[in-house]
C-alpha cells in the first residue's frame, strides 16, 4: 500500500515496473505521440463507479489503478493495481445467511 503521504513506495514502483516489463512488450509506444518515454504516476488512481442513471457511487466498489504517463504528451494508461501486485485483492462481501424460523417435523 502507498506510504503515509499516499505515494507509492520505491518497492511498489519496482513491483509495478517488473510487472509491466514481464510481458516482453517494452518499450511501450504512446498511441498519441509515438514516444517511448513513460513514468509511473506517484499515486494510485481510483475511477468513480457509476450506478443506476449514472449516479456517482462514492462509497461503491472501487478499482485502484496504477497510471503510466507519457512524458511527451501526457497520455495516460491505467493498469489494475491488484494485477500489478500493489494492492491485495479483496473478495466481494457475501450476502448474510437467512435462517428460517419454521421447523419441519
């Protein structure tokens, strides 16, 4: 998890970098400007989820992301922080069990 200031630690930067390069597709080429110079954003990003009628779900499910930013034009690619190993996966909450108050004989 990020440090007390909310920034990724050096270990997390290294983990993200190792994960990104593990696919053998480096260097990444920016689809906008063609640059291959990127930086890993200092903070995790979490897009806001939307509910019915596009209502913001500020306390809803979250998907923490790592940002990879083109140093030439600012284009941003987002990657799952869970998949990159920065944030532990949390299983969704299970609905409570219901118990019947009737007893069959």
